[in-house]
């Protein structure tokens, strides 16, 4: 469970970030599925990118859980901010692409 907890946090914060951007981009007329999927995928990717930028390399979830352990390791700023930011960015990109496709 310790290896899945950071990923679960990243997915949830990514969905929250995606929903926030989806609500702001009302002209894109996005449904819930693109916002949820974009947020979840962007959340995991954004947290991985932020973690590698700040941590100096990819973090192995099993090794991190063995060292720190518990829920405290999953609720760090890399997972939360990276997840929300990545979810918001990917959802915004999807919204812009969908808006451009509707114009054509």
C-alpha cells in the first residue's frame, strides 16, 4: 500500500487541478471524462517531473516508502503541487485542443 499511496495522492490532486481548469475554460465545453482523465494522467506526470527536477532524479516509490514510510511520505509537496499543477496543465491543453477542433 505504501507504494500506491503517492500515486493515489497524485491522481486525486491531478483530478482536482483538472476540474479547476475545466471550470475556468467554459468556452471549451469539455465533458467530465476529459477533465478527469486529463487531470489524473497529468497529475501523475506532473508529480514525476517535479520530483525529478527537485529531487535530482526519479524517485523509486518502494525505496521512498521503505525509508520514510507511512502517509507522511505520500503527502509531500512534490506529490500535491506536482499533481495539481500537472493535472491543470494537461487539462488546459486538452481543452485548447478540443476548442480548436470545434472551430474547424
